[in-house]
């Protein structure tokens, strides 16, 4: 499908890059060249050995579909000829996307870092040629962070016509490397020589910042532009992420191994719906009801919540409870999904008792042994939160303690 004249450049070849940005660029038919920076030398070799072709697995509600993308050039920035090829591609690119584990990776690798590669490419590009970059690091200021790093390395005139865009990526995805599971699910490996498979859900309603480059038309046309992404970022963090974690931690408490098993636990799903609709959803609607956005209405948010819950427990996605509940201390952060959503509720006069059950279960999984008093809950939570708390902290501690005492 490489029929267009545009060039797409990506950084990182994980599931969000391979099965979202690159896949949608390929599917659009508007691009004729795809160049990806990837530091995994084995993966670069495998895709090249496969003739620049790879396969992804897409989980639909009723089946798994295999889709093959071809004409892709993976380059290792640590290899001099590959680095030169990447820089040249950046200089010619129309659309780019970063899909790294964190914004901390922008500067990782020194000379081979995203910032250095972009800087060199931008210094070589024609300032009259417009381009956009989608920053997909699950951070509401990813584009601004990358822009700041580039501004100190590339003159303003060379960055004219080059716009960095934030994104809200609500697509669930993962990589499987267990051969037995790959065979049992009938998944296609990424390449014939790669012992891993990419499995993603069928979802591409991705929100991005408004493009302001004069005269620029996106080749990836499926994305939806918004003037202000913050309300939607909060809906993802305090709705999607919070409820996904809540289901995961309660499923772990039940001894379940996959998220799909939670679909048969009526009490668990009732708790999830109540947390989604009556707590974080109600708070978000109160906060953003002045916006002319269907999402922040009771009907719009209910449709959003019901769709997401069904997607979260899709058996064809094979989402593992262990994956959803990994790193519980990070997810218990004061500004993160669970306590961030609970604070939002308190700010709008809503008692987040159901969200507290998720927080209590997450806390139990993060500490050794039982928690026997409010003081122990307080001490553990403050150890996680650090000094950056506010007046809601005592209420959050009490709600968590009450949830711990209430059998789920």
C-alpha cells in the first residue's frame, strides 16, 4: 500500500508504533516511504531479513485478525550508515511519531537519542516544507518537553513549519513472547524470525492537538484534532486508566489471571461501573460540562464507559492481570490514576468509595503483609506520595482504610 509520496518516520518499534502510527500511515495509502529508528539490533535484523515486512494481530470483539505491513525500513541509530539514513529521512519527512516508554527516553543514548537525531535532521530540512510529529509518550506535555529540548539545538528559523503534537492514545496493546501462548491464541509472530507477537485492540479513535501549520494536510487522516487535549487526557487517566487498574487489582485479589475473566464477575463489574460513571465520570462532567463536547455529558460519558469496559475484558485481547497490575507504587502516585481520580471526585463533592476499593487493593499488592491500622495505611501511602500532597490526603487515607476493612 506504499502508493503515496509522503515520508513517515517513527522512533521506537513497539506496539503503539508498529500497530497504530505506522500501521495507520500504511493503511492510509498516502505514504510511499516508512523509516523507523529502533535500538534493538536483533529486531532491526529480523525485519530486514523479512524483506521490510511485519505482521500484527488485531483483536476484534469476535475474532483476531492478522494484518501485514510491508515496505518498512528499520534503522539502528548506533550504526553509522543507519544513522545517516535516519537523519536524511527526518529531513525529508512529512509526518513523524515518537512512541517510547517515557519522555525520559527523548535524551537517552546521547548521539543516538531522539533529540539528537531530530536536531540533525531538522537542521538539514527545508524550512518551507511543513511537517508534524505525534508525541505518544502518555504524558500531557510530551510535545512541549520535546520542543524545549529541540529549541536549544535547532535555530527557530529551521523549526518553522515543524509542529509537535500531543496525543491521547486510548488503544490497548501488548507484546507476547511466550511461544505457548502465541500458539494457543493462533497469533502471527511479528516476523518469521522473531519469537514475539504484537496483539492490539481494534481501536483508532486517537485524539491529537490541533494542527496549525499553514496549508498542511495530514496523511494519517483518521486521527481527530482538538483545540484543548487536557479534558480528554484527564478522561483517559481518571476514566480509562483508573478503571482499567481498578478492574486489574480487584481481579488480582480474586485470583484471576486474565482481564477477560472479570467479565463473569458481576460484583467486580458493578464496582467498576459505579467508579466509572458515578465517581470519576460524574466529577469530569461537573468539571467540563461547559465545553461543547458530547463526551462530557451523562449520555456521552455512559457510552464511553460502557464501550471501554467491554474492550477491557475482550477475551481476544488476552490482557493479563499481571501486566495491568505491575508497578503498583507508580499507579498509587498522588497525581496518578487512582488517587488522582479520587482527588478529582473530592474536589467536586463526590465520595469515591468504589475507586477507594481499587486503591486499597493496589496498596495491598504493593506492601508486604497486612495493614492493621489507619496509621499503617497513612505511613505507607506517604512513603509512596512523598512530600507533594494537599488537604485531601487525610480523606484519601481514611477512604482507603475503610475500603480495606470492607470485604470485596
